[in-house]
C-alpha cells in the first residue's frame, strides 16, 4: 500500500491572510492552492472555513525527564532560591522512581502532536551518572515516531562538562550515535570556566558538523557576557544560523542600551534565542529582539518534571503566554507571538518545506478561529492535525488512520 496519498483536496481552508482557499496535497506536499469555490471533489475534506496554520514547532523540550502521564511528583523548592545544581539533584532522585523513559517520552510526544506540533527539538541528558542511557532510549523513541513527527536531539550536559569528568567524551559519543546538536549549560555559573566549556562545545560542533543549543540561565551582565562569547565564537567558526541560546535570561534584565547593541550583534551572528516565557524569571524581550532582526522562537521546555509542575505541550498556548507576558495587544503583536511558535521556530531549527505554500510539506493544523490574533488569544482546543496530508490527531488525541508509514507499535 502506498503510504502517502496520491492526491487529497482540502476545501474551504481559511489562510492566515484571511482568504479562503482550496488546497491540493500530492506526495505529502501542497501541490496547489487556489481560491475556494472549485467544484466539490469526491473524497475531498471540507475544512468549512477553519483556519489552517502550518504545524507548530516545539523548539525546546526534554523528552527524557518529564513525568507527564506518570505519577504526580510534588514540586520541591530549592533551599535558597533557584539553583540549577540543586534541581539536577532533585531530578536524579525523581527519575529513579519514574515509569520507564520510553513510556514517558511517548506520553509527551503524543501530547505535543495532539496539540499540533509536528517538529520538535529535544534536549537529552548526558552526564557521568546516566552515561548514554537517555540518548539511546530517546534515539529509539525518535525512530519509532519518525513518520509522525520530526525530532532533533541535543546532547545535553545536564551536570556541566568540566565539572563532570568524562562528559566531554560522552557528548562526543552521543553525537556519533545520532544526536544532531551539542548542548551546553551555564558555562560561567556551572562550570566556572566560560572558555573551557565553550572550547568543548564548539570543538565538538566542528568535529561533527553539528549545531549548538546552549542552556543559559545566568542573568544580568554575566549572562550577557556569555552570550557575547557565544556570538563571537559563532562568527569565528562560520556557524551563523546553527547556534541557539536557550532561555538567555540575561537579555531580560539588562539596560535598554545594552540590549540594543547586543540585539544587533546576536542578529548579525545569526544566533537564535529560545524562550518559553517562564513565570518567575526575566525573559528575553521578544519585540525588541525581533526588531533587531533576531530569530526568537519557543518551546515548552519542562513539562511536569523536577523543574516545575506546569506545561501542556501546546505551542499555541505558549504563544498566548508569550504574548501575555510581553504585553502584546495589537493584532500585529499577536501575530508576532504566533510567529515565535511557528515560522521563527522553523527558521531556528532549519526546517525544510515549512509553511502553507505550494511545494511545502502538508503538515498543518486546522482549528476554529477567524484569524491568527483570535487563535492566539482564544487558544481553541478543537483542532485537527495533518501530517503529509493525512489526519494524525483530532481533539488532542493522536488518531492514526491506518497508514503503515505512520503506524507505531506503541500507539496502535
Ligand atoms: Zn531546557
């Protein structure tokens, strides 16, 4: 059986520009987009004026450490305010009692797909204690779900690099096994050696021709200093467009003057910034950075894990949070919040064939909203998700329709 439908027609799709169109999908991609009103075709799907958006981009998640679908783990606060090292210790303790990782990862994946994300970047923990166990498990999960969702994996040194002997070698091995990017973690506050930490990260990136995605929680001028170092190395190694700083809290609490200069340099180096607009941290000013030309994208980050109890895997809800926390009210601002979880994410992840356009992959979401601003504020839950023109989820639930290419033993 041919897994990709030869041709499918979707009628009365409302596009982001407000027009209503008929879409034709052939070989999993849009082959024609024409004004609505063409004669009804047998087997066509009538979208009845639903807004059609390209599938959302979940740009930062941790598939290995969530307890979503597992037993509830009450949050334990740090003794003296947020401390990454202490949270990692809580996490190790929790993970020892958790359900099998593949099962928890599957729960999280299906949650995200159900809400309309069909591309994802997951960080996967690598350190001396867990070795490559997490990487091996999540690589297998990715393989199982490859026809449903595109997943990039980051080899993530959750316990630092220099302060966790043997980690650099394990990261090297993780990239050989199939991770796409090399991660990092607070080079200053965690490893207390910015140069040493970034030498390993950029050295491995060069060796494996891999992208870079660094967790940076350090705030204020310390965080800004680290960002400037990352920017300089990106330019020096010709890695423009392949480097991300995740969280970058430091950009959220520096002066407007400092931010203006930093924004220009970040944009010029093609370094993207990921934010999930976390509730109790200053976060990068989305509007100012976008104005400077920086690609700002988003992810759920932690979902019901040892870091916080929140998270629902819904990138449209994330756009709502980003807009709310950024004080976005006007339509163009709400559209910017949506861009952060869609097109900007696709740019940051280097996705090919993204969007609603002839030639693009027919990975899309149909939902009840008049336009993008309404979708961002209303966050409609009634959604249908299509992968390569095939329905894969409805009402938040993954719903395969019998195509072998999308079938996976775990979700049959
Ligand atoms: Zn993270």
